[in-house]
C-alpha cells in the first residue's frame, strides 16, 4: 500500500477517556450520558478540519463492551467506590481515608458511570465513534496501546490489570535501562516473547479490525515501549516479527473485504532506533512493506526538535511520516497572577499549536497527529480550554506562516513519579536544562518556518529562562550566526499567556533578546547562548531552565 494510499494529513488521536472526562463540555444539558456526547465531539473535530480520527480502544483491558476480551468495568457495579480503591497508588494517592482520597474515589465512580450510561442505552461507544466519523466525513481509525502500564504499582489490586499480567512468567523482568533500577516503575510490562501474550494482544487487534467499522490501525508502542527483554534471542525477535506480519495480513484481508485501503502505522518515541534493542525492528518491518506510516512523538510533553527531515531521508516515500503534537509545552512550572502554579498545555495556546505544528511541517512531516487534548478539557481551570477550531492550521505550512507562534524546547521532567521509567532511554533526549560556566557557550537547534515578506513587521523574541541569581548574569545570544547580543530586557512574564498562566515560576527569571523575524530560516535554526562573565575569581554559572522563541506581529504603531 505505502504512503500514496494515505489521504490523511490532519489526524487527531483520542484517548479511551476522551469523551468522558468533561461531560459539561460534551453534554452540557446533563442527564445520563448518551451517544450525543460522542457526536458533538466528532462534529467539533470535523469543524476544526480533522480528516482522520484515531480512537484508542484499550489498555490492558477493553474500554468498550468487548465480547471476547477482559473489560475495564468487569465486575463493577454503579457507585461501587471499592472497585477503584486498589488503584489509588497508581494515581500517587494513599488509601488513608483523607477527604482528598475519598473525593477521588467519588469522581472515579462518577466517571465510569458514564460508560455504564452508554451501555444501559444500548450504545457501544467504539462503534458509535465510527458512525459519527462517517457522518461528518472523517476517516475512522483505531489505536492499540501495545503495553499499557497504568496499573503497574499494584498488580493484584488495580482494576486496570488484565489476568495475564498477574502471571509472573508473562511479564518482563530485566527491562530496566540501568542496573540500579530494581523497582517496578512500569518496566515489568507484558513479555512479547511469550506466545500467550502475543495471542492476548492479537485479540484486541482482531476484534477492532474485524468486528468494527474502522479503516486504519495504529500500533502505539510509545505507551509503553516494552516488548522483549533487551537481550532477547534471535528466536524471540523472529517470533515477534512473524506476529507483526500476521497483523499486516489481517489488515490486508480487511482491505480486500471492504474494497478500501486499511493503512497500518506505528506510534513511536523520539529515540525510535533504540526500539530495535527490544525487538521492535522499525527499519526491518518497514523494509518488508508492513507499515504505511509512522508517528514519532513524546510522552505527554510534546517534542520540538524531532528530525523529521532525517526520517524522510531514512524511509523515502515508503511510509508517511507524521509529526505528533502532544499536549504539554514542556515540564517547566508557570503561574497565574494569583500564584496558582501548573504547566502549559499546547491545546490551550493558539501560539503553541501553531509553532509546534510549523516546526514539524517545515522539516517535511506529511501531516500532524494531535494527541491528549482531554488533559486540557478535564483541567477545568479558569481560561483553560482546547482550541479545537484551530486544528485546521495543520492542513498546510502556508496557513501557519504569518501567525503568532510559540516555539520552545523539551525539558527534563522533575517529577519522576509521574514519568514511566520504561520511557527514559526511548524518549527523545531533552536539550534542557543546561549549565553555562563563565566564558562557555552552548548551541541549541530548533526547527521553525520562515515568515512571509508581506509588508507586515514581525519580531522574533528569544526568551532565555534561567534560575534566579543574586546578580544579573552577563548572558548573550546569537541567532543563526548573528553577532552575539547582550542587550536583554528582564521579565517574569511568559512570551504568550496560556489560559490564566502568565508568569514564570517564582524561582525563575527570563531575559528577552529581540531579532527581526526575517532572520528565521526555513527548517533548522541555531540559537547559541554565551556566558560573558569573566575576571579574577568570577564563577557565576548560569542555569538555563528553558529557551522559548516567540514570533509575533508588531503593534501597528511600530509598523
């Protein structure tokens, strides 16, 4: 089939929970949850220009009313809070009887009751997704998480875990990336070296392909990148490859039955080459013609510097390459005017959406796969809502030129409890934070799109966020080979507000360097930072927390 069979350019990936987190948005009239919420969600995607919707159908359990696989609500009765109690540690909570814990259990019961509402009205929400997509001219695809680890902290107690996961010999045991990591931290996933595991996961895939009206399939190996032990034998690698080949045969059979292409793709972490070490042989599988597209992204934090141009050179026209826009700008903390702290979500910022998509498309990505907007929708914070109406901006790079944009860099997360250990070696390596010793320099690369020469004056503001220091640092910036400038204005404000978030965290301060937007090159751009502190006994190190690049139209009085 290959790249030429794909018509999708603007893809939206929906979590299994995507309709259910924010009932106020999708069914504001209240009452038992119904299929109306699904249709309203899909209608909004269509209005925003989405041409392909990928719906995630399962974790270790089916979230839809499966006839063949264990389901997420197997044994649950409406309002039974005890069903969820064993899962509390996976949400970072103790079963301590506190008001917070009890409130979480109440919220979980209300959340899962919405699934029961649909079952009670006779709606299979997965099937309804396909119907709604076709009604609005969207191609319905399905996404399968290959090794979901939501319940890893409590194997026996968490309702997320399937019975097969409770068997010791069905789990990986040596998949941690470093010898010192001996705890679970989501490394002990299902072992694809076991035939029983492969058969189990094939059950989800077969049911989605054969029993539902989809026309595309994504194997999501980002959530989580676990398959075989890193020292897997040639035999287990061969068995996994044969299993993947059987998935391709299944989709080709479906394509013959329907008379329409059934594209098969991979969702991968940024360091996708390392996946070969655990048996996920991306290059080999694509060379055998088993996949039509790949989407390379990050875990919750969006990527800003994945080399999609290198991916294109690697695979040529054998597969389509999609850029993935995840829903966190990066992991740095920001705050509101009244002191509330949190993180910025891409879908709540028109400028971040535009900049993130532009950086991927300018390197030759065939389209964009948006993901995890529901994390904005469920936040219910003042001023925080997803810009579904702006999804159309991914249809072409030209539609992004001239817009205000925010570009940024991914950062190392400082909350390891929240980050699956299994992702550490596989996620794209972050360029920040970084330390600059006196008289040191450091170069950073970022893809950006060139701005139009249309008579409108625009500026590029490079904002360097640093840890607060006793004295102002002598910090300089060069952009694309320009002579370094040390003329900067100090600010604690973000380049663009995101919802109610307008300020950097109290421990950080930013310095803004201004350039003409015409200095931006199509594709890769270089930002070089200089620590100009010098002199006897001077040891003023600078801790670079973040680098952000804002492209914005100048006010009319400055035109």
